[in-house]
C-alpha cells in the first residue's frame, strides 16, 4: 500500500471488474478476515506476553527472592517477541490465501 498523491492510494488488489490504471475504484477486504489477521498479529502475542508476566509474578517469588519483577518482565517481553516471530515466520493466517485478498468491486470514475 502506498500513498502517491494526497487523497489517492495504491493497493495491490485483484481486479474483478476490469479497472484500468488511473480509474477510481472501490475495493474491499472481508471484515472477518481483517479481524482474524489483526488478532493473530497483535492480540495473540500481547495476551501470551501478559499471561507469562502474570504467572511469572506469582511463581518467580518462590524461586528468586530478589528481582523477580525484572525477571518476569524480561520473560514476558521475550515471549511476546517469540510469538510475533512465530506468527510472521509460519504465516499462520495464509492457510487460505484468497480469503485475505483486497478485491476491486466497482469502478467509480474513469
């Protein structure tokens, strides 16, 4: 996605209506798919990091008497980073590639 001129945007999209370069078009992406991708990229790693932080604050005081907050925070950040890496590397949301495509649905102005 790229903004060339104010008010205009370039997007790689499937052209189902025969639009040509320079046409103003309406494009869509299914809402459910957008929400799923957002959850995989942002919400899941955050939740996993918070869970590790919570359990670290409860369990680490039994093992480490000092600085357990710091260790728990470091573990949470590392878990967050690893989960983002796994989501990006494994491309978990690419099981059905066509479900996430931007599609040109209408030519507004030629």
